[in-house]
C-alpha cells in the first residue's frame, strides 16, 4: 500500500475493500487524521490493529471485517469520540 496516501490530509473516505491487499495494516494510516470512513474489509490483512488509528480523531466508521486479524483491539480506539460503527467480523 502506498505511504503517499498518508499525505492526503484532506481525505475523508478511504475505501480499500475487496482488493486482495495483504500484510499488516500500515501504522501510517493514523496520519490521515480527517478520514471519517475507513473501509478495508474483505482483504487478507494479518497481524493486529495498529494503535496509531487512534490519531484518526474524525473517524466515524471503521470496517476491518473479513480479514485475518488477531490479537486484542487497542482500547485507545474506543476513545475516538466520533466513532459510531466498528465492524471487525
């Protein structure tokens, strides 16, 4: 995944579902702080959910369902006051 996406500071929706992406969810995603919807379902992501997602202070929808993630959900994510929907199925 391109690190350049982390430099799109006006980005509001990041939809990367159904793309056969793999590896760990990149920690630099926390740099796109104005994103309201982060949808990365139905890929092949592995590993844990990065703590840096807490930097996405405008996040309303987090959809990481249907990946190969494991471990605990970082408790800091639940401190994002704008967060309305979390899908981790």
